[in-house]
C-alpha cells in the first residue's frame, strides 16, 4: 500500500483549518482521518485538530480490544466520532469565541480487504476502481438535499450559492449521527479522502484524470490544479493506493 497526504492553505484563506492523520504502514490499525473546520477566528482550526486527535486516540486505544468483525469495527468508528463530537461541543460551550466552531469528519479504517468509513459533513471519500471514480460518502449539505429531491441537477449544484451550507457537522450539537458503512478495497483500488477545498474547485472527472496522469505525486497535482482554479479554500488530500 502507498499512502500520500498533503494539506494546503489555498489562495484565499488566512489560515489552514483542515487537519488530518495518517497511520504508518507498520501500525496495527490502518487509520486515516480528515477534518475541515469552521467557525470564527481560529475556531475551525481548533475544532478540526481536536476532532482528529480525539477520534485517533479513541480508535488506537480500543482497536486491539474488539473482535475484528464488520459490525464491531463500524461500532468503534461510530463511537470515536461520537466521542470527538462530545469533546468539540464541550470546548465550544466553554469558550465564548469558540461558540460557532464545528468541523466535518471522515474516519477510515482499512482492514481485511475492506474500507470502513465514518462520515459527518461535506468532506468526501472516493474510491477509484477499474477506470471509474465513485463517491462513497453523501454530503450532509443543503445542496446535496436539493439534488436528492430533484430540485436541482448535479451540474447546478457545483455553482449553487448555498453550496457550503451544512445540514450536519461535528461539534455543533451535543449529539451527532454519523454515516457508518463499509466497502470492498481490492488490489489496484485507490482511496481518495479530501476536503471541499478540492471538490469545490474540481469536478469528479477532473480529479480522476489528474490521479491517472500524475502517478508520482498525485496529491501535489490535485492541490496545484485546485489552486490554479482559484484555491478559494484550504485543500487537503489523502490518497491510499492499494498497489
């Protein structure tokens, strides 16, 4: 397996409020986490870092204790996100200038030819398999709801004025209900985790073509192209290549 990760401030922001964690190849648990923070001065940065660290510590402290069956791994991921939500929400309640902070959170464990995913917000997880890119997560956003309802097309969603309005984020309420599920992860598959700083700048076919045409440093190529198109937000990319 080849793991690549990179985060960039973009061209329009004063600070990078994205955070991520990638485990090392020799680690017992193959864990990958990405968060895109929001809210007030430094609030987003604190929320995303806190969420990533809480989820990481929870999983690393408990992974060895659970049976390695699908339902137990999914339950562990769900609990890690609920724990991270509790800590971020408590922090936002305690400090006045952090009241509006929150974050997206994607937690991925790769185990036994499967990818286990926990998801809150509008950061995304894609799988590339046999010349096809598929979005595995569903955005918890107002625009995604409009697309599902048939009110707008997927094409119209790219330029919708409310595309950044989230219906669900981590840390904003005392309870959160993450999406948790698993998919196959076979030899030759590529997993891409990214914040919306990438997907707001590049369409899925562009992402796929860049991954295909830049085998050496695809993470840098993706970020460069997002910046070339405006770089309106922080951009974070994690690539797990199951070579």
